[in-house]
C-alpha cells in the first residue's frame, strides 16, 4: 500500500522519540511558524479583525439553532488567507464557499489528528 514499512514512517514532532532528530524537527517547526508571525503582535491584528467578522456572522444567526462549524472554518481560513495572501474573503463569497467545499471533499471525514493516530 505504501512504499515504506510502518517502521519507516516519519513520526513527526509530536510522536518522535526525544533525540537529535526531534530537536532538529522542533527547531525547524518553530522557526517556520515564527516566520509566519506566530508569537508576534502582528498576528494578533488578523485574528482580532477576523473575530469581529465572525461575531457579526454569528449575530446574524441568532434566534434559531445552527451548526457553527462552517462559520468557524471560514474564520480560520480567512486568518490564514490574510497572513499568506493579504486578502480575506466575505463569508458569502461564492468562490470562497466553493473553495472550502472542494477542500472538505478532498480531505474527507477520515482526516485529522484522531484519524492519523
């Protein structure tokens, strides 16, 4: 099924045994995340701005039950988009909704941290 055996699969940072390889992966991960703004005040501005848009969208849904997962996903994607592309999408944007639907279909339900474990 895979070109490697179960013993060859990289364990990543979380499940890797502590040692030189783990330290090297951790150092690389931290420097990459810092390059994208993690731990800097600048990241806060994008999260705060998107939180305002998310609160507005949640307020529109008040008065009746709804599943907030779609709105939360849109908020997270907008923060990432703002960081990488300096552009955020409106929640009703047809292109944005089609993009998220395609992403969800391509990843499927069996992806994520628990499925990987």
